[in-house]
C-alpha cells in the first residue's frame, strides 16, 4: 500500500492505497509574445470518496517581456475538499 501526497494551495491531499490522477491542458499562441491556455487536473482515491478528491482548473498564460523572461499570470479554481476554491497566480520566469 502506498501513500500519496499532493500539496495544493496550502492544503495537502493525503490518502493511502490506490490514487487515480489525471489532467490535460491546451495552449494557444495568440501573438509571438502572448500564450494563453487552460488546464484541468484531478485526483481521487480508490474508493472515489469525494472527501478525499481534488478537481481544479487553471486558466492563464504568459507574456514575453524580454528575450529570456516572461510575465506569467493565471487564475485557479477548484471543487471538492482538497482543491482551492479560487486563487490568482502571478510570477516571472527567467531563462538563464
């Protein structure tokens, strides 16, 4: 029996046994500097107990501000106990 730990927005998803996970994403380049996308991820234990489930979506993108740097942004929303209800993401990615 294995234990599974997935940190999500400060609240851990912990369960023992089989854990089913999945996700997918779509990304589209709108201009040479702007990418937008959406992602859906989920996890559940083998009993499909919704008290130990996670389902969340992230919508966001990045804008190239320099040749080696992007401004990243997004919103995240989820359902079930282990998911964040709503949040905002902002950051900078730098390629050294």
